[in-house]
């Protein structure tokens, strides 16, 4: 099992920045990929970004590309999401996720992940 704990959410004005952190514990050596998703009330949880644990290869949703950066520190079992130039439409609960394998996908879907964190709220005011 892998446990994920996020931190760093909060309230920020449009154009501002926030950094989310995700600490993994447990059987972290089994992690293949980690990602960030977000969800607003009444909507599906949507992909934001992911990063391969071994290669560092990253993928981003088109809506955040160029503004958000995902990174990892394998020695500390941490994943980060640096969010810049935030927009009100970025307001959501953000979830950290970990996958024990590739699941034969690039990791865009919720079903590609085995473990989830609780999700900090990020609110961007206009």
C-alpha cells in the first residue's frame, strides 16, 4: 500500500502562484507514476499533470500547460505541483495520485491510478 498526503492549498488572487506538495509513504518503491487531478462540484475529476517516477517524463493538460510544473524528488518521496498565473477557473480540490504500473496508458484517466490523497482546496479569486 501507498499513502499520499497533500499540502499547500489555499486562497490566492488571480495571477498569483501556489505550490502543492504530495508526500508518499509505505511501499513507495512500487510507484511507477504520480499525477495531479482536480475536481469541482458537479464535475468529473480531471487530469492536470503526471510524472514518471524513474524517467521524470511529464504530461500536462492543455488547460495548464505553460503555467503549471510538476516535479519529483524521489529521495524524499515527494511530488510537487508549481502553479503560476492562476486563473479563477483553476479553483478546485486538487488530488495527488500514484500508479503502481503504467496500466498500459499514458496516465490521463483516473483508472490509471491506484492510490489517492485527500485533496487540498485551491481557490483563485478574481
